[in-house]
C-alpha cells in the first residue's frame, strides 16, 4: 500500500519554489561551499554542521530537498544520502561499533556488506556471526553481551529470503541492540522497515529510486538522533555524501517512481506465471508467489514486490546456461536492477567452470530483472534463447 500522501511527498515536499523563481524543477546548487556575513554566523554553523550549509561534502540545498522526500517515504524523522549503497552500509555500521564489539548478520548479505564484516571490521577488533535469518531462534542464539548490531537484508537479492522484521526488532530492542535492514529489494513503497520497529533502513537508490540506470547512490533513514550520529561519526570522515547533480537525478527519478513500479509489477507477474509453465524451468522464486516458502510472511510485511525473479533451469552443464545467457538479444547481461531495461545475471558467472555442479540448484540459477518493456517482447527474447539450450 502506498503512503497516503505519496503525491504530496513526490511533487511538493521540501520544494520552496518561491525561493527559486517558481521553477517547477528545483535547481542544482552546484557549489562546493557557502559564504557567511559574520563570524558569529560561521561559528554557529561550525557547532552544528548537520543543520547548516557550510561545505557540500556535508549538506547542500539540492540534497536537502531529496532528504526530506526520502525520509517521508520511509516514515522516518531524518535521512542521509550517500554516493553509493555500499557507503550507506559502511556508515551505518561503522558509526555504531568499536573494538571488541560483535555483529549478528543474516547469511550471505550483499557482497560488500560481507566484505566489510569479514575483512575490514576484524582489523579493528569487531567480529560478526552469520545466522539463518528465517528463524528468530537463530538470532537469539547468536547474541552475545558485546553484540551491538543486528544486520538484516529482507528480502535478499537472489533467493529472496526474508526475516520477520517485527520479531527481530522486538528482540533487539529488549537487548539494547541496533537493527539495520537493507530494503533495496522493496523500496519504501512496498516495505517500510521502520514501521516494523527497525532502527535504520537503507537502500541502494541506484535501483528504483534513480530508475534510469544513470546514477549510483545510497539512502539511510532513521531517527534524527541516529542520523546525526552517523553523519558526525562516519559520513563526514569518509566524505561519501552524494553530489548535487546526482541528488537532482534522484529527484527526477522519484517523480515517476509509483508509475514505474506499477508497470514493472504488472510485467513481473505475467513473466512469473509464464516461466512457471516453461519446460526449461525447474523452479521460479518470487516472494509474492504462493509457491514461495515464506509467502505468508511476505504478504504480511511487504505490500508489493517487483522486478527481481530468480529461476532454476534444467541444465546438464554450464555450457547450456552460458549459451542461453549469451543468446538473449534484448535482455542485457548485467548486475543491479531497477532501471528501464531488463537484465539477467547467471549464478555461474561467479563460478570457475571446474567448480560448476549441475546437481546444485544454486549453480543453475539465473536472476532476472524485468523492466519497462512489454511482456510479450520479453517472452519472445527468452523463448528464442531457451530454444538454443541443448
């Protein structure tokens, strides 16, 4: 269900048009810094850079318009916007741990989150335990006295495993632990983790928020206190805020977000039903299909799902999957999702040929993102590629 004030948020919130000649589209404030008339004004700004314009590494008027809209979409008090989703992950975690602390994370999070947990944070004395997030008992068993963060990704971006956000949030709050959820799959239009009690919600705005495959960005939302803490204890030191121009591109993307998600959702449902009947497809994985193992939970905490669908194909060897992937004429082979164009990524692209095991369904997975093209156009492309598998 869309926020009731979605039209106001996307078209008006934060846009003081009288301040810039009643322009319908807000300007790009392409400036590195801001001047002061008095020393006292500068002193006050230095004391609270979060709420003042000093240097665009911190805050910028174009970015601030975007922050207001994104916070409202997540039903959050405040928002920070980064130059990538990875930056949002890094800042939200790094600002809240110190040497000797412990993190509980779901199994197989986004690759750069896992690298942070496995390679970067251990250098500073921070350890991570991975759990099967489908069961609340797994989190209960993993919590230590030193646990400071529970890190979630619901759904994840391959087999779409979910966590019960409310149950995890209640457990963490009782233990004084901060919860962070990667919400890149759903966007705030289809899931709002903060409404389920999660402390911070993050997403890759490169995906649906941008929507045109021409900008890389990340979003973090939460309370005013928490965002101020992240801003002053990680974001400013790393210098990984978004540029004014890229913020403007995201504002442009937000204007059409509901329309794009509606179109993508409709196409995805058609493609899921078609793929389920195809002789070359062993399994279709999609959170809002009744065959999905966590279908009831998905219905309860997600109001929609779109775009990403994983299939397991009938294939005797890697060559069949490679042939299929390379035979697609219109669906591009690429990472990411959320733009206008449909994409595919075969799981075997991350495997050496000698490691491929046809008996392992994961090795026969292909993840599709269905974009804004017509469903029949996509079916035709898939059919001719399936026909080349032998």
